[in-house]
C-alpha cells in the first residue's frame, strides 16, 4: 500500500475493524509516519439490472446511493445509517441472482426508506412510482398513516 502523502511503498496496519463485509484499516507510513485509512470490500460478481424497457445495464451502487441521498436530503438521517441501508439493499439484490428487475430494486429501497423516514420515502416513491398529480401523493400518504 502506497502512502498517499509521500508515496512510499511501505506502510503498517495499526488497527483493523470489520464492518458488514467491509474492512477498515488504519495505516501508518514507515517513512513520513503520517496515518491514513483504507476501506476494503470484496469485489462482487457482475450484476445486471433489467430496466422497464427490457434493456440491461450494469448495477451501479453509486447510482443507487445518489438516489437515496437525494431522497434523504435535508433530513435528519446520518450517513452511517444510509451506508448501512445501502449494504443491506445491495445484499438483498445480490441474493436475487445475476439479473434483477429495476422494479425489485425500487421496492427494496422504498421499504428501507419507509423504515427510517417517511418524508424520504415519499420523495423516493414520487419518482419511483412516477406520481403525476397531488392525488398520487395523497394516496401514498394515506397508506403511511394506516
């Protein structure tokens, strides 16, 4: 592992913590003695998303994260909670197989958002379910109140 500060080749691991399939390592450069963190995750097999028009595209966890972050914008939801949710969602998606329908992903994300914040859920649902007018919002909110 190269030091990001001085690019020296030798570093040592000071601390290692495992967190839901990811390893966080605290490292120290043996030359400049500066410390930095690395995060390691197992590289997963390729996953395809089947879109509504039957096109297939590579699963992109960053695209998923952007959608969730947009729904959670200006809401009291920690980044740690969002990261945990992303890991949970990705695990559920991968358990489904090598090809997953976009609707399945949308349903999982909706369920996870509904658990943590109703406003974020409504924001996501309005895009995912393609709300066209106020009655769609009313109907969805009514379902939340049950």
